[in-house]
C-alpha cells in the first residue's frame, strides 16, 4: 500500500482559496449475488394490477362528472345569473377539458 504524504500548499494572501487536482482509485465489486426470491414480488404484482386498472383516474373523472352535473343543474335553475356565477360555471366546465385531457393522455405507452 502506498504511503500518504502530506502536501504543503502555499496560498497567496490576496487569494482565500487554493485548488488542487487529486486522482482517486476506486474498486467496485460487480459480481452477481443470489439473494433468493424477492419478498415484495406479490406487492409489486398487485401495484401493477391496480395501475393497469386505472382506479384513481377513473374515480377522479367520475367525481368531476358528478360535480359538473350538479353545478350545471344549479346554474340552469337560477332566475338571473350574475357574472360571478357565470364565471364559476365557466371555470368548472373549462377544468373539465383539462381533466379529460389528462385522463386520456395518461394511458400506458406501449414498448413496441
């Protein structure tokens, strides 16, 4: 094993830091180790199944549809809607386009 030697650096008074290049040797063990069966394989399989069923996006889009329906029915029953009420409905309906775009654009990409 090589001995480490201490270098003496002289830093001029007008400079507060010194730079030094150092070379490092690194040894990495790349051998394959058999750790046995993965204890989380069933959990990973369940997570992939739930992901492929797309439960959460479907729950979110269903919730939005119910919200949209109730808001539109409420708005149509108003005798003379104000600008604020019209703005609320405009935002709710406009958010529907974003929700639908996210829902249809979040499908799994095929790896062909």
